[in-house]
């Protein structure tokens, strides 16, 4: 009786590969994104171990290449250097609120702690992102649709102050 060995590349269609786990680049990078969102990862070895716990076997060279392709960087944090996704960094290439509001602002209204900012079509997402990036204490957060942004404020007084600030910014040209 002879034992036939086949590589993953020569496997006949439909026959299972027992004990071999292969992940696509997309699956690997999705797992990396998820782990970096869930954990504070300080080293590639730590990330490699977290991936292994999820069943993703990866070499250090492949992990390094994936991180580079994804734009992941090590950033200094109060708890030490950590790998962070590019979406969590302030991106200076994105237009600022000072530039966006005068171009896309339509009108604003509110009640209680809620502020509703209306924009021209497709203007809500970039403006909401820019508002969130400001870190203003008056705003707890934003939810954006196509042309409407709901801004949840800390109080009615905060809503009034924020509304005044946004109207003033929208009138700068």
C-alpha cells in the first residue's frame, strides 16, 4: 500500500484538505482589521499569535507585507506603541470642516439635545466625519445619511452653541 501525498496545489477538485488551513489575502487582512479594532497590539508577534488563535497561520514576512499594504502604522499611545489602522488616524488629506461646510451646508435645526444638519446631496458623510474629528465637547457623536446629519449633543445649551459654531463656519467663504 502506498501513501500518496498531494500538495494544496494538486488537490483534486472536491476533495477536502484535512489539517491544512489556507486563508486568502482578503480573509487575512479582514482578520487583522478586526483584531486591531478589538485589541491593543504592540508587536507583530503578538498579532501573529492572535491570528493563530483565530486559525490563521501566517509568516512574519507575510504579516509585515499585509500591514504595509493596509497602511497600518505603529503609533505612540499613553500605554506604549501600538499598531493602529489608518482610519483611526487624523488624515490631513481629507478636507477640513472649514472647507466642507461653506460648500455643502444647507440648513440646521434642532430640539433638546438633538441637532439636525442638512447638506447638499452626498455632503453628510464627509461633514459628519469632519465634525467627529474636531473632538468638540458639545457633541457626543454623529450619524450621517445621504444629506442629513444627526448630531447628539450633551445638553440643550451645547446644541445651541454648536449650532451657532456650525452656522458661522458655513458662512466663511
